[in-house]
């Protein structure tokens, strides 16, 4: 087998991301210091000038023009397919900023037995700890979230999906999965598990992949010595995006656990969103509207889903 052309294929999926791309590109050289790498940008039919800006900043980068808004997983899979031979795939959101030396530390973590995905300690745009580690979604955890709230439930492993104790982020850990903005995936893991599931369009695709990798024997390793910043998107403020995020959580649980458990999970999530909609939260009203539409829950998610929910 011939040696890989680069250590790391850096794959970024863009959709009208021109306002944040330059900051990401500026952080790559220091974040990947000492490694060979190739930037691949998969663009989901943006109408801004983000691709042109990246080509100016990194003339040798590879651009994959999807020709439509195909979703995050489809863009990622196309970007990986277009990358040269590599040891690992670095999945990055456009609004990520790597700290110096981040990726070499993550790459070292992939050498540990059983680790297929390595993720860094993340900060938000204000420099605060970004809670990024997750436990597998279960009915009990969904109920804990509905009754106690995400932050409070997350203090207990049985009751919360999000790991909310800041002390848990001080040392290495092995969560069930981690948020998908910054992930280094070994080529062994990618070859064994395949690409990300394109049927989700947006949200839960990283959950599905992390759990599928774990089931195949590839753990997610949280590496606090590696640092990055995630400015974060608008899913908590956009009604359409929040509705899609919530609906995809239900779709994923139903797919992994069957109709009965999926129906109970759906009921608990409906309870959560209904209580928050009653309190006047527009994002929860949109989520409730989608969750209680049998037709919409059967449809494959896509750009129309977000527009319909808004």
C-alpha cells in the first residue's frame, strides 16, 4: 500500500459561510503545525462569495461544488471522496478556530487502541467552555431533560444526554459521541464505518456516526490538551433549525431502537417542547408543529423542512 499523500484531509462544508471562513482559514496553519494537509471545501450551492475568498486565501485547495443544498453529511462525504490519500479526516465547521498545535495532539490520540474519533476541548466565542460531550440518547435522558432541564439533568449520567459538569472536561474522557464541529476521524474508522448518513440533511448526523463508530469498536476520545473555538450557529434561535434538530433526534432514536421505544421517546420530546411552547418559546412552537405532523415526520429532511417550520 502506498503511503498517504497527506497526514490530514481538512474537510469544510459551506453554505453561505463567507463571513466566517477567513477566520477558519487563518487558524489552519498553526492548528495543523508540523503536519501535511490538504483543504477541501464542499459548497452546498452558496450564493455568497465564500468559495472565491477561500480560493484567494488557499489557491491550492480543492473545491467540490455540490450544485444544490445537499445537506451537511452529503457535503462531507463528497469532500472526503475528493481528498487525496490521508491518515485522518479533520471535519470542521466554517465557524471553528483552531488553537496552535490542536490537530497534532488529536492525531496522537488516534494512535491509542480503540480510538477512531478525537475531539478537542472547545470554547465559545466569548472564551467560555463549550459543552461538547454527549451521552447516548435514551428515553430516560429525554425525560430528565424535559422535567429537570438540560443543564440540571446533565449532572447525572442516567438522566442527561449533555455532559454539563465542567469538571468532566478537565481530563481525557470517552463520551458516547461529541458535537460535530471539530472532529478528527482516523482513516481506519472511516473505511470501516463508511461516510456520514445523508438522510438526516442537518443535525443528528454526527450523533448517528459517533454511535455507529462506537458500535463498530471505534471510540470517541475527548482530548482536553487540544483546543479550538466554536463560534456556534443559530439552531437555538432559528425556529426552523430547532424544529429540524428536535425532529431528527426522534428519527434517530426510532431508527436505532424500533417503533415502540421510538414512540415513547417521541412522546417525551413532545412533552418537553409543548411545555416550552406554552411558555412562549417560538422555537418550541415550531418543533411541536413538526413533531405532531405525521407527514412531516415521514418526509426526508431537506431545505424545505427548515422553510416549512419557520
